[in-house]
C-alpha cells in the first residue's frame, strides 16, 4: 500500500521473500519444541469436500496435510458423487492407511454447501479447518493454529495470510491480511480457508443450501454476528490453487459465486438492522448505508487568507454535497488579505456561511473545538480550506457512515491535483508515527486487492476531510488542543474513539482533491510544535504505533519508498506464551 514503481514486480518480490521465509519456518527442531510447550494439543479437523479433483493436485494437497509438524489432526472427506472412477478407491486406500483419515461417499451430488455439511459430520475435533481439494497447507500451518488456540482459547474464527499458486506450483498474489475489521465484510470476504470453532459453526446453523459459491462467506458473516472472538495470525498458512475456472483464478469464472456473495452481504445487513443496499456485481462490493432521520451537519473550515482555494472549497460543497441539511462555518484566523476579507463579508451578509473570528497562535484543535462546542448539529465535518470535493453525493456518503452508533470518524480518498493519491487511510508506525495508505500511487491503482475502492476500517483517517458525530466528538473532549495543536490530533482522536468502541471508517465514495496545507505553511511555529507532538504521540500510543492492527506486521515499517517492501519472519518461539 505504498508508492508505486513501474520496475517493481510484487510477485517476484514475494517469491524472493517466501524463499527466505520457508528457510526459517522449515525448522523441525524448533517446531517440536513449540509443540512440546503446548499445554493442550487441540484436535484440528481438516474438512475437504471432494468433487472430481485433478488427481495430481489432489495428491499434493493430501501430502501437504500428511507433512504437518503438528500431528493432532484428522482429515475428513466426503466425495460428492464424483464421476472420476479413481476417486473412490483412492480415498478408501487413504483411510485404510491412516486412522486419522475419514471418508464417506454421497449417492447424489449435493453441491458444495450440502457436501461441506456432510463432511463436517465425519469430524470429531473442536476446531474445523476448511480446505479445497486442490490447495495446500505449508508444514507449519496446523502448528500455528494450535499455538493461536492455546493463546486464545475462546476464539471462534482464526485466520492467517495466504497466497495463490498456479498450475505449475509457482507462488504469486500474496494476501497479507489485516486484523479483523467489520466494515471489510460488506465489500469482500475478509478471511477464507480459516479455522472456526465447532461451537460457532453449530450455533451459526452450518452451511446454508442456496449459498453455493460463497457458502463460506455467508457462514463467516453469521458467525461474526454472534462472536467478535476473531484472531489473525500474520503468517503464510494457506496456498490457494489457481485452477482453471476457480475463483482463485477469477471470480468471473463462477458468476453464481459473486451473486451469492452479494446476497450474503445484503442478508447480513438486514439481520444486523442496517438500512442500505449492496451495489456492484463482483468484488469489491459497495454497501451504501441509508441516511436515517435527516441529521443536521455543520461543516467547519479553518482559513488564513487563501481566498481562491476557500472559494473553490465552499463552491464544491454546494455543488457536489448531495445532501441539503448542512451549514458552513469558517474560522477566520487573522485573515489580512483583502480578497479573503471581502469574500467572507459577502458570504456572511448573504447568510451563506457563518464566520467565527479567532486570534492567537495557530491551534487546529482549539479552533475546531470552539465551533464544535457551540454547534447544535448532529454531525460535524472538518474540512481543510484547500479541499475540493469532486464526487456527487460526497457529503451524503460521509453522513451515512458517521450517523451509525458504532462508527466514529469517517474519512475518504484524497488525491493530489496531478491524480496521485494523498490519503486513503492512515497507517501507523510507518515512516515514523504514521503515513498514508497508497501514498503517491496513481488513483487508478488496484494494488492490495483494490482496497482503495472499498469501505474498510483503518486505525485512523485524516481530518483534512472527516465526518464524526458531534455527541461522540464532545464525549471525548474533542481534539487534544493542549498537546496536539498542529499535528496528529486527527490520529489521536481516532485512537481515543477506538478505545471507546467506535470504529474508524475509510470510504472512497466522498473523494476530493487536496492541495494540502497551503495555509499552515504560513505558520513558522509549526515545525517546533510538530517535534513536541511527535514525542507525545510516541509516549501515548506506543503500542498501536508498533502494531497497527490494520497493517500487516510483515509489511515495511521504515520509510515509505516507491514499491519497496520488507517482511518480518516470525519464529515459533515468539508465539508460545
């Protein structure tokens, strides 16, 4: 999620990393020590519904299970009336050779959801790992899951990172996942090929007939509604085969799967009491929340002169908002430019905006807080004077998310005038305190599974264009005007919101052009304040800066440079408490 470089090939870089990663993970002595340190050794039931697999690939899949370091597993397979004559005797021979392997044979093809339930009936373990019949588990996969279960005994969903392999076994397209974020569920399945607890599987009602192609997605959505005990392991634990016609190769190969996914998201939203509609025909989908009860909005813009940009900002609000119940307040910080003064006087006289004068040193937090404290609006929108909204309905989009009771700050996609990305969410601990996701990427980028084009959670978003409930904002005392006058107050607010249980959301559907800090450059005290505020942030938010849950810990933590990535390689000893 960093700046792009045309010479950088992610798949080549990943294969180079994977080679070094496997050298560390393929350490049987360390693995055995980790196994011996486990107080409990839970049985993991591997669930493979079988139907006409490619024999050579199926055999590779089976060997990958047999080669696991962790041996307290059972392999359960139900053949869904395969037409290939070799399947039955092959499965029977596997079961005869290893008592941990259980097989059954359906008389009638039931399709994937029904057959998955049949396969689960063979199992006895408290944890279920769902696997396709041509995919692979690296040797350390079950051990990583067992260690995660040991450290998180109440977990209901445990998932790791994964990558794809082509028909020749060449690794590619890694997905270094983030920790669990609920909003991602409305755009794409946040975890596949994962371990779930049997209790959660049964409580959720098992796989549902009619969800074929996205039966796992539908199941995970139902489990997530009953439990937030979700654990992410930042290790490569699954190799997904890009077989011809599979969803690993392309979702277009199974259009019914995309239709089932869309239906699963819409059904989940309905069960959760969320009003809105799912848009799109394939991943990533867009869940468009519906605004309820027409909440009032106050848009707060700080300015120090800059009449040209201020006019453009306010004009874009009026032209593109797509929502009418709003007012605009401009904080006049000692404007002395005649053009700006004339413009503000004209707008104020016509009733188009309210102007609040402010005198004293630049303090972004205090100026916004003063307006918020006197506001009667339901939603506050903080907007820089160098922002120009470009999408119709941008305000409608921000309000639709910010009004939800479980959501805190809402930010959006900001681009530079040259079309490169300025902000698509904030990543902590990268290049210092924080940096912006997709920074300097072209807006057209599809990197990291097109996450720039879907609504999802981040630890923070910028206040250059941010919406938040006024009640929640004041509940936390607003921006920190004492320690964070110039910088980081938006990140600090988002993190304090997170502590209170409010999630931060990024949505691309309120996109704006950002000319970035044109006014602030006029304040010479900013550099000194920035250094002090950086020290405060490190002291206050050290833990989350070192481990941003929405940025995979295998990714680069140093300076963001074009296309560069580096990875942490964890050892087994690091995982056992």
